[in-house]
C-alpha cells in the first residue's frame, strides 16, 4: 500500500511542480499515466506465491535505477518534437495497457503471482518491459545529453537481465512451460 501511495505522490507532485505551460502537455500526462497505473496496481496486487529472492532482486534493480535516472533527466516537454511526443504517447498507451492486463499480478521485482497469458502477453512474454524500453529510447532520442542517451541504451541489456531473473521465478509456475512455448518471444518477435 505504501508503494502505491508513493507512486501516487510522484504523479501528483510531478504535475504540481511542472510549470503551468508544461503541466498539461502530452509528455507530462504520459508520465502521470504511468505513475497512476503503477500506484493503482501496487494497491490492488495479490500476494506473491513465490518471491524471487535477493539474487533476482539484485539483477532487477539496475534496470529500475537506469529507468528512473533516464526519466528524471528527460528534457522538458517544450523541447520534444511532435514525432517524439507521439512515440512517447504510443509507448505509454502500450505500457499502461500491458500493466492493466497484468492487473493484480503486477510486481516490480521478480516474483510469482497469477500467470497472465492474455492480451499483449499473447504477442510477447514481457510487453511491459518492451514498453519501458520503447519509452526510454524515445527519452534518449529527445535528449541532447550523451549521458541520458547512454543510460537509455544501457537499460537494454539491464532489462534483459531482469527478464531472465523474472523468468527463473516464473518457471516455477506449472503453466509457464506451455505459455513460453505458445508465446515464444520475450520482447521482439523474431529477435528475442
């Protein structure tokens, strides 16, 4: 519950701290939508069946840190082109849709709850991570900072490690084998 309230405060404070010109931009509203989705899912999620343990958490944390740094250092909405804004909104819609489909099974660190195999999870096994990576690559493209671009690119292998750690935990679910055979690709069909 506290994590949900914390994420809710990010949405509220991020909106209140934005300048009047940037408060209701598509970029700002996309970030708010992500924070609201995370806050609601934290508040309603079901208890874990199996935790991932310290090793899985340590493999997942670097991608969380990289994502947080990249979003914190993202350029202000006034500096975004129309194309990059549209791509950010599309990636946000994808990510929030995947989060809503995952619903009460949502987690930030690798753990096992009810396995979700519907919606975007029929296309790829980790649509939320795909959305996260798309968001970060758009942030990197919108930034003039080489450091931000580097963090966004570094997130790609870090999310890969997070996926592998999560799949170790998810493989304990008896339904995982059938799901992973049916939904073959982790992130990008034909690639991985």
